[in-house]
């Protein structure tokens, strides 16, 4: 692997993990090639820090790629929430009607954040089971606060059967208002529990 590519990878991993993880086997390989650079780094050479900043500037945050990954995680969490009994019944309508609205809500919210703060957004790891409405939350991991909460509620209007109402809440109004994403008809019979 080229020396600059290894160094770039080391810097990228260090930046993405806030310096908590560094791929030491790559550092050792880079250092083994030029022992004089290693000694100058250990002594705190200023020229070496300038080189590291140069490599750090080459690695730029790709907003579209990041949002694409966030949206993919949202889709995976949604299907996980539906489980094997609900997913086959509503999957097509969800993909065509609801999911584009989820994607739009994520993109509109992301547009409100400066790029340097955008990388701190993350999707919660597990959807709610049973009767829980939670599909997933998007939170600011730096502040440890939710930004968006995506839910699905079971509605049973009189004489109309069961519906799944998809909506989300935002931190702007302390998660009070429902922002509608759409509804999908289930059946006259009670739907199974989530994740079953």
C-alpha cells in the first residue's frame, strides 16, 4: 500500500473515532519504512505535525455519502421493526409511500445542521418491540440528545379495520407535534406484535 494512502487511512480512522482507535499495524508499517520520521515525531517535530494536517485536509466529509448511509440504516431498522409477520404484507406500500417521506424528513433535518455537526448524527440501534411505537431515533451523539423520533402507531377507527400510522417528532417542539408520513391499511383483524 502506498505510504500516503496508509497515512491517510490512519488519519481517517483516527478522526472518525475521535482518536480512540488507531490502526497500529499501519502506523508500525509506516514507521518501519522511515525510522527518521518516527524519531522526529516522538520528539515533537513541527514539520511532522504540518504533514499530518495536510493529510487530514485531504480527507473530507462527504455529506451525500453520510446521508445515504443514514437512510440505509433507517430502512434496515424499519424492516427489523416490522418483523417476519408484518413485513411481507406492508413492505411494498412502505417502500413506495412511507419511506420516501422518511428520507425527505432526514434530509430536511440534516440541512439544518452545519457539516461539522452533521457527522455526529446517528440512528438508534434497536426498534421498539411489542406494542411500542418506536421505529428508530436519530440523535446527536456529541450532545447525547434525540433530534428526530420516528414512530408507527396502530389505529383502529370504528368500522375501518387496523391502520399503521407512520409519523415523526422533532426536538424543535420537545417532541410534541406529530408530523405525518402516511398510513398503511392492515386488515380487519388485529395485527401481530412488532418484531414477531
